[in-house]
C-alpha cells in the first residue's frame, strides 16, 4: 500500500514521520508533496518527494493536510488523477463531504488527529462518505493506530468531537495555566516545580480514572471529604465554572460554523 501526504505543515509532517517510524513502510511506499517544496528536503530519506498530481495517481490513500482555504484548490488539482479505488482523506473537520464530493467523486474520509499523536496517544476521529467500503475503513484504522486510538463518529458529530479531542489539549493547557498562575501567588514553590507537580498529577489522575474505570464524581468522592479542604475548592469550581464551559463551547462551535460557511462559499464557487 502506498500512502501520500499533500501538505507538509504541522499535521502532514507529523503523519509522515509517524508512518515512517512505524516501520510499516519503506521509503518507496511514502510519497510527500508541499506547496513550498524546499521544506521537504528534510524528509527525502523517508519519502519520495512528489507533486500533488503524482501522489493522486500513485497513492492508495491520499492525506490532504492543507488549511480549509486551500482544500478546494488541492482537491480540484488532484481530482483528475485519483484512481477509482483510492481513498482521499481530508484533515479538516469543517469542510463537509457534500462540499468535497462536488470536486472528488469517489471515496472520502475525514480524519481529525490530536496533538498527542506526537507521543502515540492521539484520540483520532474518523468519518467516511457513503462510497467508502469496510475494507477501506479497516485499512485506514490500522494505519492510524500508529498514532493512537481511532474513534469513528457520524459526520454531524465531528465538530463537537473535534472540540473534545483536537481542541481539548489547548483547553486543558489553558485551564491549568490559570491554576498554576494563581498557585504562584500563594506559594514560594518555584514556578517550574508547580507546573511539573500539576502536570504529573493531571496526567496520573487521567490514567487512574481510565485504569480503574472511575467517573469524575468517584475521584471527587475519594479526595473531597465532606466539610474538608478539597470540598471548599470543588465547590468553587461547580459554582463558577459551568458558565465558562458553556460560553467556551458556544464560542468555539460558532467559530466552527463560520469556518464551515466560508468553506461552503469557496466550494460553491466555480473556478
Ligand atoms: N494543527 C492541528 O492541531 C490540527 C489538528 C487536527 C486537524 N487539523 C487540520 O489539518 C489541516 C492542516 O493543518 P496544519 O495545522 O497542518 O496546517 P499548516 O501547518 O498551515 O500546513 C499546511 C501545509 O499545506 C501546504 N499547502 C498549502 N497549499 C498547498 C498546495 N496547493 N499544495 C501542496 N501543499 C499545500 C502548506 O505549504 P507551505 O509550506 O507553502 O505553507 C503547508 O505546509 C487543517 O485543515 C486543520 O484544520 C489541524
């Protein structure tokens, strides 16, 4: 199986190197293209540096890792060269299958990895258009398993799903940044030590819950004894944080819709 990556930015680069590191592919099985080809110089020993059209005509799975504003141009460029059995994979959650099918007639998937793919712990979302067969799904899932877990969702849930896995590392980092900034004002413990203490506790709490199949309230019940110190803190969070969380998702989902509307304009336009 040959895998092609179009767009060697944050996502394309990560996928290319992870696929190569997996040991499943020889150099000849990985193809890569980028608008600025010089950037691919560093990847020439792990992949065949190609054009978008060459990737479309040779790869069985074509990952299109470009920003939404560039997606239509790239899909139009590769469309004449895509073989009928090949699978085109878009990394963008806002551009719908309906939009992409105006340009690419065959099998299309959407894949949303999370940044934790870097350590093999992505929660990768996938969804497929109606032309994709079970065999293609299995092949793509097996490929994506090298970066972590694969979660199939219906297309209409990809937006909120992306907030939960792809945006969430940013939200988590922001929440704990606020916590650490506040902690700094209440202690003489050095900042780097505060951050490490919190990060390790956060990561261990997640693993603890997953390993023991615990719910959030189970952890709270274990730590926050009634009338105790932790309960003082959890009360503040339950009083104040729900409004912030609601506002956060309202805003991100509105932004997602605006991005989708913009993409729909681009896809509606005839070139
Ligand atoms: N970053 C994330 O955490 C994340 C997570 C999930 C999904 N996504 C999605 O993944 C997609 C890519 O995001 P990104 O963060 O990887 O973007 P990025 O870092 O900006 O990379 C985009 C790449 O596409 C290349 N490109 C643009 N037009 C091209 C063309 N016509 N032919 C070939 N290559 C072209 C760019 O080339 P140049 O070198 O010339 O600029 C650049 O290397 C987006 O749709 C994004 O929504 C991103």
